[in-house]
């Protein structure tokens, strides 16, 4: 996500879907952005609020990012969140993500690949490389790195990761003639 911030000429408005502990939200705030941070866990939002203090550029919402609406944004960030959208809802949800990123704006986040260790979990969404690229078709890819290796979860457990790391820019119609 930090790589996406450096691609903007000036701070704007960002949405952090599934913000968790707020690492990405805090990075946006530190760079002058206004941020709407969304997470379904009240404790996560409470911890973020405690870390951010009374920062007036921060709005928070306790809600499932899949079920809530958000305004158009310069940056929609979803750090390791999108795979947790149920597969039967993913395409409709992804269409909302795409529609919410304005011209010249960006999406930043991760998608789980089909060789990820958790691939048999029916509640999670996994994509082949071609499926991921197809969904990113309305964007110009600035980063599309594929990770397919052994690693650890946030809790320190061993896991095979298959992840696509994405920074994608929405074309600006004024500059694409």
C-alpha cells in the first residue's frame, strides 16, 4: 500500500477495506490523506482510534467491508482483505470496488491465488492468475507480483502462500484518447 501512496502527486481520500490493526490507515494519515477505515471487528476500530488519537481526517466504520457502501475514492486499499469476501459475492463486490475508484485513482491490495494452502476453504475467494488479471482489466497495472512460496501467517504459523500483490491505476479518460 505504501508503494501506491508514492504514486500520487498529492494526498487525497482513501478507503481502507478490512483495515484490521490500522497499519495502512495510519500510513495514509501520516502522508496527509483523509481516510475511511472499515472493519467488521469493533476491537480493531477501537485500537485504530486509540493509535490515531483525535485525528480529524480519520473516519471509521464498524461493518463488513462486503456489506457496506463507501464514497468514491482516490485510493481503495484492501491489504489481505479481499480473499475473505465469500466467493459467491466476490464478482458483485469487486464491481463496487472498481466503480468506486475514480479516474487516475488506484486500487492496492492482495488477491489469493489458486495454489494457496487455504484453497479448500469454501468461505474464501481464490483466483487463477488469468482470473485475477481479467478482474483488473479496467486498470493499468503498476504492480502485479505473484508470490508462491512458504511463509508464515500473522500468528506465526507455517503456511504456503499464493498471493497476487496489486497496485492498479484507473485510466483517466482525459489522458487516454
